[in-house]
């Protein structure tokens, strides 16, 4: 059946989709940081970015692929920001 969800996407396509989600979330954070900052919106956008980074990193680990240093560093930074705000 066309469009059936039982057909998994190609592995490269899934990683591309995850990278795209990270880029979009990062772009949203950068946009919200420019100009007048709304702390609540920025906090939400950072949460979305952290979630996208975590999912992408988990998929790399699951596939036993190396984690780029920039991704590792960004995860550490976003986790630190989240922890400093007392959020989980």
C-alpha cells in the first residue's frame, strides 16, 4: 500500500531528517535571541533544541556512529543551560 507506515525510511533519510530538525530548532533559538528577548519563548525554543539534539545523538549512538564534537559540545551547553534553570 503506497504511503504505508510499515515501510521504514532509508537510514540516510532518517539521519537527514534528524539533522534538519536540529538545524531548524537551532535557527529558532538564534532568531529568538536577536532583538527583544521573550524569556518564556526562548526557554521553550531551547527545550525543543535540546530534545532534537538528544534524539539525533541517541540515533548516532544506536547506529554506532561517531558523535561530532560540535554536537557533543552543543548537547553539553544546552543541558547545562537547562540544569541552571532548574528544569528537567
